[in-house]
């Protein structure tokens, strides 16, 4: 089951690229970042909200809503 989170601070394709690059450092986590909806869909089960927030923080000034 996938979990979708809204992302604050993501407004351009460069932002998406930064988040996707950070996600590549976590190959066990399957996720899709979508600019149109300012969201991230995490398809891997048992990934905590805190883990997703840490990935976003490492990528830049992005926050889960």
C-alpha cells in the first residue's frame, strides 16, 4: 500500500531533481515525486514519516505537510 505526502517548498523541476537524487541514496525505498501535485508517493511499506522527512531535509528546505 502506497502512502502519499504533500511537500512544502517544492515548486520547480530542479526541486524534484534534488529530491529524486536524495532518494537514489536509499535504494530500498521506492517512491515517486510529482511536481503537479507537490507530492511524494512512497510505495515501500513501513517507511516512517520521519524517514521521508529526513530525506526531504537532506535534499533541501522541503517539509511534509
